[in-house]
C-alpha cells in the first residue's frame, strides 16, 4: 500500500498479484474455484475480476462487486457466434443446392440424396466462420 500510494494505483498493482497468487492458486474443486469459473462462464473478463478483488482488498471488505455484463456481450458470446456461423452455413448450403438444381440437376440430386455430404461440407465451413467471427469480435 505504501509503495503505490493507495487508491486506483493500488488496485492496478494488486490485480496482477491476485491473479497469480490467489485465482491461479485456488484448489480445483473448491467452492471458491467453482464460483470463479461460474463468473467466467457468465462472461466476466479475468481482468475485471482481478480488479474487483483488489478493490475489496483495498476496502478491507469481505465481499466484492462486479458490474453486470452488458447486453452486447450476450450477443457476441461464443454460443451466439456458433449459432450465427451455423445459420450462415445453412443458408449458403441451401443456396448452393438451389443453384445446382437449375444449373446441374444431377449433382443436386446426389447432394440431396446423400445428406451426410452436406454435413461433411458444412462442418468445416461452420468451424472456419466461427473462428473468423470470434477473431473479429473478441479482438483485444
């Protein structure tokens, strides 16, 4: 506390210490570890959690407060991005089959006759789209 002067400088300096000495040192099956994992699954960034714990340490409080996640975070979470990429892939595959029905009916009948072919084509597309959208949205 004396080195940083207290306040926000202490919170910023203590956040790194908390990450290494507290959060990463929690026993895996402990209730505290489960609570931290629950907060992370809810969309709480690690840096924000570190700062909230440091603020509680500064205030000598038994409790810490974290801000509510923004609505935008719900729309850009991993599950939402996976759903978006799946919908785009399905639309692209339906468009491809519709085009092939007119341009190459024999190839369209093969694709429609063997649905696993569409799935085999769609899975890599979903993965690539998901990874690309996650890179774009979660840039830091």
